[in-house]
């Protein structure tokens, strides 16, 4: 289910959070679907229980998972717009990090905006071609 790497500069718990978040927001994990226990997940990814507990706590704070004592941990039921809002919030954080990185590299935010606009147009064009080919 998850693939974490101790050689990745990102902490293991953060790798778990990001992968589970992507699976939930992408619809690969459905509301109510059970998740492995903290201990089972730790064993599956060769990490400590503390690492997996920390990841689950963060995802619970975000409202993406729920833990029911004695029953386990499950993907949370999100309100109709909840998945979209959570995805936009996540993308906002990622864009903020990208802007900070661009600034550190001396890239003008407007230049980054042009690149992003070009990428969006390019992707839109590819999607349009795919739809015509159906």
C-alpha cells in the first residue's frame, strides 16, 4: 500500500502522511475503509510505532481519518465538498513551498506564473486531444 524510504530526506512519518493523504483525496481509499493498525503499518513499512502513530494523529487532525477505540482506524466520511477543499488546501501548501523555493533560487514569481500558465495550457491541450480521440 505505502512505499517509504529511509534514504528519502523527508521524515518517514511525513512520507506516510503524504501518501495516505493522496490515496484518500484521490479516491483510492474510500470513506469507511479500514486502515492497518498503527502496529501493523509500522511492521509493513519497517518503521517504529511512534512514526506511524504520529502520521495517523496528523491525518486525524486534518479530518481525513478517524480512530474508533477497539474497532480500528478508518478513512473519514468527508462532506460533499470536503475532499475538494482538502485537496485545494494541500495544493496551496505545496504551491507556497514552491514559491519559497523559487524565491530562494532567485526566480521571479511572475516567471514562475508564466511557467505554470504554460503547463496548464499544455495539459489542457492534451486533455482536449484525448477527449476528441474517444
